[in-house]
C-alpha cells in the first residue's frame, strides 16, 4: 500500500501566509452576500474553492494550504477546526499539493468496464509513475482515482481542472496529456467525437423530423350563452 | 404537556423533550453513546434505537421529539436486534483491546457489549488503524478505540468554549483530532476523559495505574479553588490515585477543572512527613515533642501582640477555628486569612459572598466582571457563565484584563477609570445593566488585593445598587474568591481582633521586629522575605515557600487526608472526608494545634472533631448556618469610599492556572501543563 497521508492531519509543507487577492475578495463578498446576516459560515465551501483557484493562479497548483483555510476561517468568523472539517470532508478540496494538472480518473464500475485501467495507466505513466496523490517530478501531473463522476454514459472519464474528458482509451488519454503538457487546452468532451452523450455514430431514433404540427392555441372558451331575447317564441 | 406510553407506562413530559427523556421518565434505561444531557444532540451512534408504533423502522430516541399519544416500545425483539446490529457495526473497527485499555471496568462500550454484543466477531477483514493524537500532557489518546460519538468535540466546542477538536475526514477516514496538532488549551479538558464512552481518551498521568475495582472511593471537596467542586477521591492503599467529579447541580454540575483533577500527583511529592526544626540555620528532623517545645520556648514570655498567625488558601475550617482560639488564648489579635491582602469588608456576610449563587448565573441576564478572570480563577464557574452566554441575551461587561474568557463581552476598560465611568453614568454599558432584570456584578480578588481595594469594593457595591441588582428577590453582588479556605475563615472571624494586625501589619511588624512569632497555617503565598527575623512556625503539608522559611515545621494533612469543612465562594458549607492518611508522622491540622495548645499552656477546650465543629458553629453563628443565596435585605454598602480609586489596571491574581497552591506546585503534571501553555509548540513537537 502506498503511504497515504491521513486526510485528518494537516499538511505542514504549505505556505505560511495566504490572503485573498483583490479580485478574489470581490468574488468572496458575492458569495457571502448570498446568505443572511449571521449565517456567513454557509459561504465556506464557496470561499474555499476561491482560495484553491487563487492558489492555482499564484502557484499553478490548485490546492488548499492550511494558511488558506485559516484565512477563510478568519473572514467568516469560524473556528479554524470547523473549516478543516469541511475541507477534509469533501474530496474536491485538495489539502495536499497537486500537479499543474491534477488527473482524476474515474475507476468506478461503469468506467472500469469501459476501460478505465488504460486511462489510469496512461495517466500514471505521464506522471512518471510517482505514487498516486503525489506530484510528478516536473510538477506537471498528479494522479488520483476517484469515484463515479456522474458521466457514466461517456465512460471512461478523466477529470482535469474544470473539464471532463470522455469516451477515452489509452491513446486518446496520452494525446490529451501531451497537449496539456504543451500548455494547450485540448477540447473537453467525447474523444470519439460524439455530440455530448448522444449515441455513437449518430442518432438511432428521432432520425426524421417529425411532421410539422402547427401550433394551435386552445380553442377559445365558449362564450357564455347570451340570453336569447326571443326564447319565448 | 404531551402524554405518551412507554412500554405500557403512561408518562407526561415537557414539550420539546425527546423520546429518550420520556423513556427515562418512565424508568426505562436506554443504551447510548453519543447522547449526553449536557451536550447538544448529535444522534450519530444509533445505539438508542426504540420502536415507535406507526413508524416504519426503529427510531433514534435521543434525537426524536415527543408528540402526543406516541406509543413507544423499548424492549421488543426488533429493538434488541437493531441494537445488536448497531453494536456489531461499532465493534467492527474497535480494537477490542480491553485487557490493555485503561477504560476497562468503567467503559460504556464494554458494558453495553455485554447486553447487545455477540460472543465472537463475524468480521474477518482488516480493521482500520488510526494514528493517535497528541492532545497535551493530560489526555492520552488511543484513537483506534474511538467510536465517533463526537462527545469530546461537542464538549470542547460547547462547554469548554475552545473549539479545537473536530471530526476531520469522512466515512472510513473520519478521525477525531485537532487537525493541526497542538495541546488543548482548556482548563476543563479532563472532563472529556469522563465523557468519552470508550477508552479513546484516557488520563495520561493515570495511565496503567489501577483498575477501577481496586479503588476505594471517598467523597471530597476540591480545595484548589473557591468553587468547592464536589469530587470523588479514588485511592488504593495509602495513595490517592485519581480524582473525579461528583454530580452537584448547584455547584459544579458534573465538571471539575484540570487542576482539581490532575494535581493529585503533587500529593506524593515534596511532602512534609515529620516535624523539622531549625538548628544553627539548618533544618533537622525532630520529634513532635521537640517541635512543640521549641515553639513553647520561643513563645514563653512573649506578649500576645508579638505573636501572629496567617491562614493559607487551602486550610479547612476546623484547623482555622483551632488556630483562632489558640491565638486568642495567647492574647493575640494578630490573625488574618487574607494572605493576598484583599481588602474585604467582613462586617456583613453578603459583602464577601457570591450571592447570586453559581446556579443562579443561569437566571441572570447581564453581568459585569470587575478585576477577575474567572476562566483562570474558577474554571468551572466560568463554564456556567459561558453556558448562560450561549443561551443568548446575556451582555457581559469586563473591567480588567481583556483575556479570552470563552465568551463574548464588552471590554469597558482595564482599571478603576471604567468603574468611575459607570458610577457617574457616562458609560453606555450602564444602560444595558440597568435594563436587565437580574444583573450580576462579579468582583475578583485582583480588584481587592491592592491599596484601593476597599474603594473598589464600595464602588462595585454602589454600581450593583445603582443598576438594581440588589433587591429582596435577587442579590446581584458577587465576590469571586480564589481560595477554598477564605469564606470559612471570614465566617469564623479569622481576622484581626481588637487592635490586632492584619496581613500587612503582620508583615510590617515582622520586618520592624515588632512581631516575634508567626504561625503560618499552610500560608505559602506571602512574601517570605518580609518575615524578617520572626520565628516562623509553618504548619502544612508541602515543602513549599513557607516550609523553606520556617523555624519549626509541623507536618499537616492535605485536603484529601482529613475530614474537613470548606465553604465555597457562595458560602456553601460542604464537608469532605478523609480518603487516605497523611504520610508519616503528619497529623490532621486541628489536632496539631490542639496538641500544641497544651504545650503552650493555653489548652483548647475541645478534643474531638465534633467539639471543634461545635466551636465552629458557635463562632460562625448566623453565618455558617445561613442559607445559600437569597435576596439583599440591606442596601447599605461596605465601608470604603467609592471615589478613592487609584488608576492602575486590575490584574488577575492567578497568573499560572495550574500552580496556585503547594500541591499544584509539587505536581509534575501541573508543571507539564504550565510548560505547554508557555510554549505550546515545544510540546506538540515532542
Ligand atoms: S474520542 Fe471518545 S468522546 Fe471523542 S468521539 Fe471518540 S469515542 Fe467519542
Ligand atoms: S462510473 Fe465513471 S463517471 Fe460514473
Ligand atoms: S444516543 Fe441516540 S444516536 Fe447516539
């Protein structure tokens, strides 16, 4: 087993200081304003995400050092431990450094059946086979197996940054990773060129345009019967 | 009031109660791990399942509010099966290491596994392993045993007011800890050991010392502060091994401070176990007869005005009665119990009591703290203040140090100037206090042990009167003491008599050579260098400051080694019992004084405990037997000019929470705690 650090203990190697930049602060204020007075702590997840993104802008690695959690705690008036609890609960908050591209490979059953092993292997190779959860020597990649990403229709799925790469196989994965390494932005979505999660090779149903059904408004409600003057004829 | 049926018994419960509470009222015991009546409801252990008619599945009774006409069954095959299932899950990851676990014999999990566990495990997989956490010198952790009830987390956050513990990670990876490793900064942390239903949190100093069934239990009263917490003293043979809280809703609920709990190891160190006397500048062991003879030799021919006595902070009522009588018999009025020099006016009892009572804090709706840091001076009482503050609408003003008290307050100023502002109506907080129905004014010893103490006392009383804190129905003037002995001493008049000298006078007299013999009854907190050339008799239990200066040492008994009476800061008279005998030749203190009186030719009239207590009752008539609490009958304030205030800031007398008394100063555990507070990083790194 790899020597995985417990998520329940702080990572001690982070920066000593962290503070929101002007731009992040503005975004944070928007988040906080969503919640009623006295309930600011509800904004904690939004702020932690902002902090991770600022870390990415500043260092190229989207993760959450302790100093950032403390900063968020300070802004929201929470005890730091309450922020640590939230950050360590959600796996999307990375409390340890990640590579410039953090490769999250879905290995849950549908993806696995559709060949996630090859995707994972390609990712690990790209990261120089460092243990999962640690950063490759060049700082480019780190790999993590994740549970279902909710995109099983396009299995197997690789999640990098804000994008899903879908319908992968080993080669497609390698192409994407090389492009990432070159600093490009490979197009997210299906590697097989399908349109979102529509059937492979084009549609199988609804192939013709159904005959035009002109829009017919509801027939006007019958007018209340007018009293007939000559009813008594 | 909703009515419901529990196992065929009809009960009526207050609205908002839970099913578990209703079951208890019906006399049914419900097993539980996470539920605790003094903590918020978590509902996460599922051990308390019961069956509710018309509900599709068993319900967690601790988190289920009652409704009218519910029909609850607590002992059906379904309930039992459900609880067995819960127990099996709890034990999946539990190491089952009871033979090497300190909780063994007093473990909720062990007990309930007897009722709901299986005789073998069906779980063949690996158990999870959790790294132990370092929480400081008091709490030993064994986190594999943790069942994630979160009692400790809730205690730290809610009662202790130090939100430092949390449940980090989730699911299989959930762990209880501080995330960033550091020692807990609470004065009440030891209570988590009691709360933890398993052996995950146990006492570090007591690790592997004894099994609960080996211990003899004695009821005692804590003498390390003036709260008078009710304690249970667990001893084996001649040694006190640990101290636990006893339930007393009016005083300490079920908490005690870490000092009360953990300073026990000081009881076996630096003890005075035989008399000593100074010869040629050096102390040498002596016999009781020699020691008494030396005192008698020095005292013979001395006028009463050249003899003095000071009582220390842990002294029991009985010994102070005896010493007071002895001094009177020797013709001396130079006695004082205020070794810190607090300017207390003892002319009326409510001038020096915590009149609102500790439980009464929960009735109060505003508070003003003057020159006190209750967190350090009376940690358990502070948790009541916090409890009241958490309940909401409890504005607190503080005059003195702006320390972290675990609750929010308005800092009105550092010193008497803020008091003046309240007196002349220029402080806005005055309106808040006036608007309150039951405001409290709490005066600490830090505000009184200074030259203008009498003025501060009078000013505080005036403020209390002005804001309407003094009425027939509510007494909002409170003095917070730090010494367990103090109220009892004041009640029996252990104060200068006639034109006798008080503490300052005695010290000055010693310096100038006007006082030749000083009897220190466990008084270690006075400036010993000011005793000059006086002949010092030190009667006490520890080789502390007093013993170092002494010319004759009379070895006495610590508070767990004698049947004694203490009055807490509310004026509540409580008796503790002897758990073990004092070591070696040491004796109970009143008996020492009684024996000395015979040698000094001033034989006291009583020779048994009942006699001393009868004498105490006579001396303290109208005080010792007065009821605790009550309204204020007389608005007239203590002597002292509320305008004669000085300017320097108030400071709490307790600088080092862990080492306020000779026992704490002798205790390695308390030393470790003090070191942790001073340099938290250093210990965490160990
Ligand atoms: S350490 Fe003890 S009190 Fe704390 S969650 Fe675990 S079992 Fe409960
Ligand atoms: S299993 Fe991979 S996305 Fe659902
Ligand atoms: S006691 Fe009810 S769920 Fe734990």
